[in-house]
């Protein structure tokens, strides 16, 4: 009986160690998992940050990183659009919101070839952020939407 109680106490101790991690420790561990090409493990940790530390600034960073992982690491384009959108809704005052809107348009245009959706997001970007540093990039994307690289004069040198 003592052995069972000892095992239970040890198990509870190790299980509760996770409870005492700081938001920075979770975030650092998530970044480490991502660098080790374990994106699903990183996503699990980032989602834990969002749940446990929803009021912390790292929750905003975690939500944005989730979108980035779905786009860049997992290439789940639809899910990444959803996560960028969720980021913009949950953190409307973040300086990364314009980038999240841009990325949604970029993915619609360049990955999914859904030009109407991309154009709507790009036009919304220009309306919301007419003086943003990325307006020229957005206008470029609209101008050459659907073109191949070798059809874009400014980028033709990349395909030669």
C-alpha cells in the first residue's frame, strides 16, 4: 500500500510541475519545439499559453505564432488563414494585425488562388491602414495577382 501511495505522490508531483511553468518558459519551449521541427508539439504549448495566460502579452504572440506555424511549417493554408483571422479578432490593438490581414490576402492569392477573397482582404487593408509601410506591397500584390513570376517585370530577373 505504501508503494502505491508513493507512486501516486511522485506522479502528482511530476504532473504538477507543468502547472508551475511561467508563460516565458512555455513560450521558450514552444520555440524550441518549432526549431526542432516539431510543430504540432509547439502548437500544443502555444495553445496552453492562450488558455492559461489569456491576459498576458505572450498570449497575443502565441496566437500569431500559431498562424505562422500553420502557414510556414505545416502548410495548412486554410487553417493558417483562420488563425490569422482569430489573431486579428482577439488582439485588434496589436501592431501585428496589419501583417495578419496581409498574410491572409497573400495566402488566398498565392497559395489558394482565390483571387476574389485576396482582393477583398487587400482592399480592406488599404482602407484600414492607408499610411502603413506595407501599402505598396499590397498594391503590388493586387496589380500582379494571378501572374507568374516571369510575367512580372520587377521580378523577371528571378526566373532567368
